[in-house]
C-alpha cells in the first residue's frame, strides 16, 4: 500500500523559493521529525505551512521594501546629481557675473579717477577764470559809463546783471561770462555803425530842445536842432558821455545828417572831433 507524502508539494514550493528556502525548511523538517502518525503530521504541516506563508510574505515585503528603497535611492541620487549640476551652473554663472562686476567696478574706478583729475584741472582753471572775469566786469563797468545813451539803453538788461562787487559775486562763472560777452557784442556792433536818432537834449541854459543826433560808433556824437541854431559835440569820459556846445559846427553837422538821410549828395564834411 502506497502512502502519500504530505510534504511533496511543499518541497516543490521550497525549491522555487530560492533564497527563502532556509526560512521555510526548518519548520517543515521539524514537523516531519515530530510527526509519527498522519493526524499529528497534517496539523503540524498546516501550522508549518502557515508559518512558512507568513515568513514568505515578510520576506516578499522585505524584498519589496528593499527594492523600493533601492529605487528611491537611485532616483534620489539622480535628483541630487541634477541639483548639484544646477548649482554648479549657477555658481559658474555667479562667478562670471562677479568677474564682470569686478571689471565694471575697476572701469568705474578708472573713470572716476579720470573725472576727479579733470575736476581738479577745471577747478584750477576756473580759479584763473575768476580773476579774468573780475577784471572784465570791472573794466566793463568803467566802459559803460563812457558809452552814449542809445547803446547804454540797449545793453541795460544785461548790464544790470553785472555784480556791484565782482570779487565777492556768487553768480556762476558761466552766467557772468555770458553777460560780459553779450554786452561786448552789442557794444562792438554799435561801435562799427553810424547811429542816427532823435533826442530831447538838455541845453547849457537849462532849457531843452529836440535835436537830431548821430553817433560815430561809441567815440563821438553830434547833434543839431531843426533850425540849425544849436549844435553840440559829445564824447566819452570817466564821468560819462559829455556834451559840449558847438554852434559854429551846426552847418557841418546839419550837412552830415542830410547826407545820412539821403537828402543830400555825399561829400566830405569836416566835423569837430576831440581826442583825449
């Protein structure tokens, strides 16, 4: 009579488990050794199978956990390597930015030094210009006194900006030079022209008369009244543009005015000129 071997199927399972076989073999072998009859062997076998199954499940779970940890570690290593590469690129970019910034700073420092040197040069130059503008303003104030009334009125908006004390003026050099050049330009233009105007002139006897006056630049002026009975000659002086009677020169002055007005053919006219 043949007896079924209750351990045969489980032996196959044990062979298939591979690395897990040592864990399952011990309880099955122990049940086989202890069991003398079929009833006890079947119970022990069932218990051993349950233990083996539980052990197998723990082993499978352990393998799964190990595999997952290995996968997670691999993925984590890749992520970490990616981050390291990213940080390295950022570090490289920051180093390039730092080098560029340092180069810019060096260039800025160089330009700053150049500007400071230029500023120092301009300060020294402006110190010399201060004495120049002071002399020009003082000379111009003396010149304005000697000018005829028409040109004095023409430059009055600019001459009023001249400082009373040039040495202590706080106006910018640029503005002061513009004022001086503006006045000198107008004076130069007036000095190269013959200016003909109608004026009311105060006479030596305290009366006033309407006269026609013409100026030869800024040096001399001549006037005559309508009847030709009053005439005068003016020239600049330290106290102002002074007028002196010159009745004997009235015909010559009247002739010159007629020529200027195109009322008479041009000819040589002798006029009294005073040179100080």
